[in-house]
């Protein structure tokens, strides 16, 4: 009899990821729904259960400065934030990525202000998509702890040497417990090995200048493009790291994840924890005889263009459900997926949806609408305009709030 | 209720099942309604977040039944079960709610106060009762109580008291055939609608109505009511100053008066009162009074 898996929240799983990675330093600043992660690490540190030093800074801006600076001495660094905190630290996300310091940040997704909210969508983490950090987006609590370990392995690889963000959804993962199998500490230690960089290892007796200023554009172009090339290396490095992880734990993670894709003519594309609901929608469609499958985006940076192209080429129609909104443009990942498919001769019809903003429920009716549109597109070639997923009942609920606020109800 | 949900979730995993439990927090202060959800299955769970059509609804405070902002029975189908902590009997609950399915109603709060001495322990009692109704084995439920109370950092005597409460809470309860009926797929008949542009007067998150926070009556949140003994009261104003919700006002002669329609029962006044002139009395409202309190 093996022991049953532990019931862990996504936040606890993230803290365990840092613990198993045997991190040296955790600069912290609280923000809902992330705070439990750094609280747990602080408790472990105070009790002597982890060697890491946990320090509370005065803001996320300082926190990320401290994280990058510590990593520049060769320390293994972990930190975590969410939403407004990530945005407040955005300048430093760009800055420390250029230092080529492979620290790991867990972002607990929460919609951004205004209006201010607590529940998840991916506008926070996707605002950081161009900053030079790798991004892994987790669907389950198990995937959170595993992805933190994977992230260190990929980020620290000499072919990459970039920081990484592991994203998990607030509430639907952060506060939700699921059965989680924790890798043994010895397994995690063997998987990661010690981190001993030569490119960033400031010592009193070995001074070096990091993050130097350059002018004229040529040097700037060179160093910036080096980041891009290193990020692209991370695609192959991730596959190696995932294979090694599967060898140790039996759990295999791809750049993308598929569900009932083998014979799917119609595909729904989602990411993060709501993709779990997408699996149920696929099962319901299959009961009705509709050949639907799910593609889950997992590694968002580097963008796995080839993996996505291979997964979607030859399908009849693909619906991308973005749980994010680029105001004035629409969903963010659908344009990147369109780019991946553009040169493909057998490219599917591409449908765009925005849903689940601020953690809004995506219910059966909304999935059914997508399936209806996919079937119509496959049969007629007609592609509907991009759409916000929003139901009649939700419109009534908002109408009631508008009346309470003393405003004329919108249609 | 987070602890109640975790007792059920942990017990299910100990029984070899798959479980998912999740509380939902708002930005409210202590005492505000809080909900938690548990899913139990034999196969991986492909759902997230709130449960639109639950098989079992557990309500820890019977005044929530009448709260239009909470509506705990909204998703409960006619064959679903209701587990309620209330001083009223099951027949009164059936009459009050009109719920035709199984109803288990007991004074779990009274049990918790008698055995453990804290109102929060009602979550242990309800977690145990829900576990039994869901058909989880007694050993798994007991182990889950022990594990979850330990995870809260409670000392050994408090855990032992929780285990005694668990035995009282499950006495006489038997598993119900939960989930035997096919789920009514809530929300399945909804319709996706267009969202149209609105002028910024409507489309921006502003409130132009007159202040309406005082209209939100929070007196039903109370488990205990503070009662001021005016014989001992020295009219020092401390309770008036310390009340976080402005629920205590001073009459012309400095006599403090509690507004029980607003008082949430935090009992900070009781803790702060220098001459100990405030005592607590457990609230057991009649249905009519609960309605009138709004």
C-alpha cells in the first residue's frame, strides 16, 4: 500500500515546489491570493525546516530587485506575487531578465484593476509575456509543484539562463485542494542538482559588472536578441527536462497538452485551470457524437509555435478561448496561434472567444455555443466575429447591479 | 466551513476516492457568509469552482436560508439533501424551506459549544455529519478530523475535544443515496448574449446612487448577542469607540445602545468593556424574527 496523496492547495503546492528546489532566498511581499505561499515558506524557514532566508520587502518593485540581485550572486531564488503586484514590479521583470538570472517566480493569477477584483484571469501574467521570462501555466495543483521544479531545471540550463514564471489561477487553484503526489526531496535534489553559475556569481574577491549600460543600438540589439535565442532554446531544453522528470516521477509534461485530440476534427484551445472544464465540455460533446478535442497551452513563453501548428494543422475548425483581454485587440493567444498556423496549407478555421474574465464561470451553455459555432464553421466555412462569453442570466445580474448603483440598466 | 469541507475532502481521499475542495473568500470581514465546495468522484474531476447543482447542501447558520444575498438552497434539486445546524427541528425546516428532499437538522452549534466551547467547532461537527451522509467510512472521517484539526495548529486537548464532538455529531446518522439521481445540469439551458457598448456613465464602474451601505443589515451574522448591563455600565464610551461597525450609539445621557440589526456579534465590546458590564447570549432566532431582522 502506498500512502494516499496529500490534499494540497495550489498555494501549498507552489511552496512545496520552492522547498523541494532547496532555494536559498525568498524575497516576499503579500498580495491576495498569493500570500499563503510566502507565509508557508516563512513558517518553514522560521522552524528551520528549510534553509532559505525569507525576507519581506517594502513592495514588489523592491522584491524583484532583491530577487534579481540575490540571483546575481549565484543564489537559487524563489518569489511569488499576483496581479497588481506583478504589474508594480513589471519594470524589474524586464530588468532582471536582462541580467540572465534564472530565478523562479510563481504568479497567482488575478484580474487586474479597474474595476479591482480578486478572482482569476490572465491579464496579469500575460502583461509580462514580453519581459524575457519563460512562462509555464499550470492546470492542476500537481502540475504546480512539478512545474516549479521543471522551471528551475529549464531556467538554469546553460543554454537558457533566463528567469521563469510559473502561473496558477487564484481561487480555482490557489485555494483549491486536490490530491498531490510530492516528489521525494532526494528525487528533486537529483533532478535539479546544485546551481553553480559562472556568468552571474558576484563575490567580494571576484568583482564583475552586470546589467551594464550600452549605447548606439548594436550592443543593445546583440544582448536583447541573445535573450530571445536563449528563450527559443528553452523549447528543446523543456522537452529534455520533461523527459527526465517523467523518468523520475512518471508524470510527463509537454509544451502543450492534448485531450481526445487523436481523432478530433474540432478543437477547443484553453489554458490554466479552466482547461479542466474544457475537458468536461469535450466529454459532453463526444457523448453527442461531436468530434471535439482540447488543446491546452502550457508553455506560453517561449511560444511553442511548432507544437501548436502540429496539433492544429488539418483540423476543420479551432476555437481559442482566451481568459484575457487585450483592450482594443481582443484575445491575446488567438493572434499568436493564428501566426503559428498562417503558413500551414491545411489550416483550420479559427474562432476567437474571450471568457472567464475575473474568474467568471464558463458554463455548459457557453461551451455549447462554442461547439455550435465550430460545427457551423466546419460545415459552411463561416467564421463568427470574436465574442465575449456572457450569458443572459449574467446580463440580468449586471443589470440589477447597475440599477442598485443608480444607473440606467444597459441592454 | 472551510474546515468542514476539508474534513470531507480528506476523508474521501483516505477512502481511495478523488476529491477537490475549495472555499470562496470575499473581501468581507470576519463573520461574513463564506462558502466552500467539495467534489468527490471515482474518476478524475473535470470541474472547477462553484457547484451549480449540489447533491448535498450544508448550512451552518439557519439565518442564511432567508438571506437574499446568500440563497444557499438555490442550486438544490428536489432530490438533493440538506444538512443544517439549527435549533429548529427538521419538520420546521421542511415547512420553512419547502424542500422536499432529505433534511437533517440538529443543533450542531449547541453540540460544538457544549463539547469544545467554540462556535468555530461547528465546522467539525458539520464536516463529520456531511462525511457520514456522503457514505464515507467512520475511520476515514475520524482520521480526517484529526488531520485537519492538527493542520490548523490546534493543541492536543482541542483535537481530542474535536474528536469527541465528531462522535456526538455522527450519532444516529446514516449514509444517504447522494448522487443517485442524475444531475440536473444547471446552467445548461442558458443563452449566450451579446454585450453592447454603453456610454461611460453606465459602462464605467461608478456608483451614483445615494449611500446604501446602511441598508445592508448584518445582524443575522451574529451567533452571540452582546447584552449591556446598565447597572454596571459606567458610561465610559469605550464600547461606543471600539465597535468596528458603529453599531453602538450613545443616548443623550451617555447610555450605550446596541443596534441589533447591524451588530455582527464580533464581541469586541465585551472584550474591551473595563467594568465587564457586557455579557454574551447565544442567538436562537425564530424564523419570523430572522425575517424581521432584515
